[in-house]
C-alpha cells in the first residue's frame, strides 16, 4: 500500500534557531559600536553649535557696551573671589532669547554633569568639599536644580580674576593682571586668544570615556580625549589635555586660563625659551 508523503514541518530546528541567534548577535556586535560613535558625533556637533552661539552672544554683549568688559563671572565676597558661572546664563540671556538649552552640553550626563557634582547651594563638590565655584542657581528656592526652572550651566566659563581666583590673597594684587573676568576688553592683550567657554567641569572632561566613572573619564581624556572650546575670535575648536595645559599661539603663560592675557610680563609673541640673556 502506498503511503501519501507527509509535508515537512515549516518550524525551525533547534540548530537552525541557534544559527539565527548567533548571526543576530554578530550583527548587533558590529552595529552597536557604530551607532554609539554616530550618537557621540551628533553630540559633538550639537556641543560645538552651542559654543558657537555662546561666542556670538558674548560678541553681541560687548557690542551693547560703550567700553566692553569680559563677563564678570567672579564676585567678591570680602577678599575672596566666588566664581558664579551661572551668571553667564543671566548676562547672555537677552542675546540668546533666554534659551537655556544653549548652556546644556548634550554629553553632560552622569559624572560629567554639574547636576551630579553640586551641593544644595549649587557649589561644585571636589574630593568631598564644596568649592568656590557655582555653576547652578536655584531660582525658585525649592532646593532642587532643574534645567527648565533654574540656572544650570554645564559649560566652563573663563572665571580667572585679576589676582587669580586661587591666588594667596585673592585681593587683586598678588598676581598683577592675570585673569579676564570683568576686565575691560581694551586692557586684555590678545582678546582673540582668550578661551571664553569650554565643555568641561574643570577636572571632569566630556566626549570621552565612561560617563559614570570620573577616574576613567580623566584617564581617557589624558590619553586621547578632547574638549570643545570657543575662543575670543569666535572660532570653535577641540583641544587635547596637552594643548589645554600649554601656551597660546603668542606664548602666553602655560594653562588655558592664561591664554590671551598673561604673558609673564613679556610682549605677546615673545618665546620665553628664546629670550636673550645679558
């Protein structure tokens, strides 16, 4: 007696399922890093756009003054200088139509966000202690900082005062003319070289490393990371840690806070390593 052949089941065998799962896993492994890089690239573009807008706003801020000054980020409390970086948001608000998003680096998350590094007064915490640096201000006195309701500035702004915020006396005399906060533009030697804003929280860089581990972030930045910044000539550039620790194009004193202003008593453009001695 002839038997009618039974149709083969359309279901996958166990081996076929395992092969499909393995292929999917390989594809995910290939695509995820590419997607992560694409996301970081979009964050970088947005960050640079923010800094460009900030630079243009500062230029507009200067144009509105008869005798323009750099942003007065530092406020004196007796002999002590207090860096109130949130003031940049207040001072530049009219130029930016009070758009707070301009001050939010899209890579600011976890350990790289000021919201994770301030106390209830808005002061940055470093090694467990509050610093004289305030990127946030609570506008409605609810002891909660939000980007929508308060001043939350994720960018570093040039807050070096004339005596240097960390100078021994902090009274405007110990370090002569170092710093640009609140200084007249005409008294700054090379305004185009001044680093006006940077996408880092002083010791915590961005756009590199594990955002939930500060030590890994700093290590990654020192190896190959970069920070975006806007200069006085409105150019937006990325800087390595070595560049930020170095001099400007006219041989300023080392350190990005000195660019454009502190030349150690030398004329800008004078290479300190090639000064003839008597």
